[in-house]
């Protein structure tokens, strides 16, 4: 029998958490058709993978690639680090369903692009645009709560009225029926902060009924973290929707050391509800410049400024001193702007990253002219730095956190595993050569050691071949992944 692609003698980590094993993997079309000692079958293309690791393609569960999968479909920042699927629409902001009034893009929706990039009044229109662009990676989409608010409210500094909630819910239900995988919120941002429990309950109820997932950038990641977690748990339980806490962290110097308490709350909630979190492997966050986070206790680096672009790529403190202003006054003058906040402790981050209920997400901002290094390096950094070098977690567990666990929590059927019948989303890498090369000072840099990336059976990225070192191929094989299974809200205790 002849196969389309045969990968021979790879060290396979299948995404389930089991130990590595040596095997051949055969692919026909977009599916894996055989795994094991396959002898010497014919194949149109054969890859000798002896000495290399073969894993499922990485699933980036926390991205803001909503418009980039259409405008820059090569998706090199993700493809080059082994990501084959991105979950877009996080932190309450999504490209659809959105119809802007004028050229003003509400914060933080402006992280996704300019007014001309919001061209999708329905999720169906967004889905069609993805299918026409055919990006190099698969796309699963959440609907953003702030984006919904922007369609029905004249201002954001108040709760939505009953009529506005009904209009948001109708738009959300339509998007879920058209294949969105769930809803996200960004309650810490000023344009969603005033949404009360009643508003969130009514919307997340629709998510639960449709069998989707609710993800949330908590209302407070600083001193009010415990209460914000309780709010998220209560909303998810009320709606009977699985919950993912976005980029779980103990932000702010006064909050450092509280990760054990936060994770204990997560463990307790997981005994009676379907609860997880995601985490990026860095101690700095990145977003729009928020006056509420401006303090002299941490380093804040300005990445862009609309009114003062010449002040970008330097610390806020330096800018304030040059203007002879306070930090707050300087930040207000720079807005709208972007910033990197060095507001976490390494010890806290490691505890969250290694916890069995956490998944890996980059939270990268692809439209930032000087992005956080997580955009290009998050997944290799987990595998190379934290697993291989520091032994923080076994390689099999690190892979599970970016493949099998992620697919299960977002209802991505037949993704995230290497087994017969699964889609052929695969990453082949040299563990010894693997390295994240992106840094805070030079953040746009491809990882080393990623040899091949295969998306839906198509080799989409090759390292060091005639096409050039680390280049995407001309064939883009990504797809829109519509929600096609109903996630169970049943209690699941998934602790070791």
C-alpha cells in the first residue's frame, strides 16, 4: 500500500501524557492512518525522523490573531514555533460579530487592528473570510463580550440594559450556531468592567446551552484575584459552561507569592465543575497602556504610542523623566499606546505553568510593532527551557498541555493526538537544538530546532531546505474549526 506521507522512526509523544515511543506514522490525505512499526511501505514522500521528536501540532489556546489569519495568512510567528491551531477571540475582543460606527476602535479591540480590519458583521462573514484566505494554521474562534457590547451600547461605563443584553445574546446565539466555540470576556478592561453578574450570567447561559466554553480575563488579577476567581466560577456554574481562566497570574509586586492560594482555589473548583486555565511562560504581560497598572513598583516598557510614535521602545520611566512628568501623566499623554508590564514573579509563573489544569497559550499581540517575545517563542520556551533544561515538568506533560488537553477543553475533535483517525497536525523537532530565540529587546525571531510542521496532512513549514531556513511552504492547509461537539459541564476532577 502506498501512503501520501510516511514519517519513519520518530520518537513519538502522542499528546495523551503517556511515555514516548519509537514509531512510524503514515498519513493519507488529512488523517493519520497507521502508527507503529510499519515495515517498508511505499510513500509519495518519506521523512527519516530518527533522533527527532514527533508530537501533535501545538494548539495555541490564547491568541489575538483574529484579523491576522486573514490579512497575513502565512502566520509565520505561529507556524515557525510548531503551532498548527490558534484559538482567537480571547479577552473579550473578537473580529466578529462587529460593525463599527466610524473609525474609532474601542480599547482593547484596537489590539486586533484598525477600523478597516473589522469587516465582519456576522460570524458567518468572518468564517467565510477565513475559508477564502485559507491560513497556514487552523482557526477556532471565540466571541468577545466587549465586541458584543460595542454593537449595542452607546457607552461602556455602565451595565447593559435588559434590551441590550437580549440583543447581545441573540448575536451570540447566532454565532454559536454558526460554529463559534464559545465566548470570552475581558472584565478587567474599562469597556467591560461595568458589566455586572446579571449581564454575564445571561450571556454565558447561551454558551452553556450551546455546549461551548467560557473563557475569561478575570476582573482583577491583582489583590482582588480570589474574588475575581470566585465570580468566574459562579458564572460558569450558573450557566453550566466549562470555564477557562485566561493567563492565570498573580500580578503586581504586592500579590507575588500567592500562586499556591490561587491554584488551591482552582483545584477546589475542579472537583465540582469543568475548570482549567492557560498560562504563558514569561513574567511580563503585554496589552494596551492601562493607567490602572501604572506604578513605580515594576518596569513598564512602551511598545507603541499613537500620538507619540517616536517615544516607543523605551521605558515609561525614561519617557516621564524626559517630559518632566509623573508616570501617570506621561502614560495619559501617550495613550492610546501599548506596553509590556514586568508584573509577575518567576516562582508564581512556574507553579501555574506546571499545574495539571493549565494549558499553554501565547497571548501574543501580532499587530504590535515591538511585540512581547511570547508571540514567536512561547511553545519552544516551554519545551526547551522549562522542560528540557530546568526539568520543571516532564516533556510528555509539557506536550499534553499544548495538544491533547487543549483539544479536549475546546472541543476540537480528532486534534491534539497522534493516533489512527486523528487529523495529521504534527510537529517534528530536534529537542537538543530546540530554542526560543525571541527576546524582549529583539522579539521578532524564529525558534531553532523546528524541523517540519504538518497541517492537515500537508507539510507547511520546513527548516533548512532549499526554500530557505525556516520558511513556510507555498501550500496553506489551515481550516476553520467549527464547534461540532457539546462540551460536558459535568464535574471532572483531573488532578494526579
